[in-house]
C-alpha cells in the first residue's frame, strides 16, 4: 500500500472525454479525495465531478490483494445497482494500470510536483485501444 501513499489528499480534477473519432466530446471538472481508512490497508476514494452536463458521484475502496494480478482490488460504488470491481496493478515505470473488461487507465501519481494524470482507454476491437478520457489532478491546498 505504500506505493499508493502519493494519492492521499484532496485533488482538483480536470480533463476531457474523447469520442470514437478522437475529438473532445465533453469536459471534466471537480474533485477527487483519497484518504487512508483505519489500519492503513484500504484507501477510500471519493469522486465528485461534472462530466459534460452530468454530475457524477462515486465512492471507491482500494485495497486487498487482487489474486489474478498481484495488485489491489478497486470496488466502485456509484448510481448503478451493483458495485464494479477492477484491479490496480503497479507497473515497472511507476505508473498504475487499472484494468477492467474493455477499459483500462494508465495512472501516473508522479506526473509532476503536486500533479497526477490518468489516460483512460477503451478497447475498440480486440487488442486495439482508443483514447477515452485524459485527466489531470492538481493537489488542492
């Protein structure tokens, strides 16, 4: 879990959503907050953003070993009727890869001083990934 320590804090979130042709189709603006849960084995992640005209609230729990990847489990709770489960896997270059069916994101917690970035991709066809969202997180004071 120590590799996830740089995430802890309050972040101002911004970014863009890209359509199938790659053009920007919406903007992203809001906040992300990461905090340790008691014991230090889990992180609570609260998302409060506006994507285009849609207000999105999501609560995630990050922790526990993902047996298939050796990374961490990510349990996300949003307006849907069931939580989603993805894996967060450390990469040799320091980034974190989030994987789910047909979606992945490359999360860089060390993109700069008080800056994190995420590049979300969708699988357009087997093995062919296309940009979906580009996001930036600036540490809030």
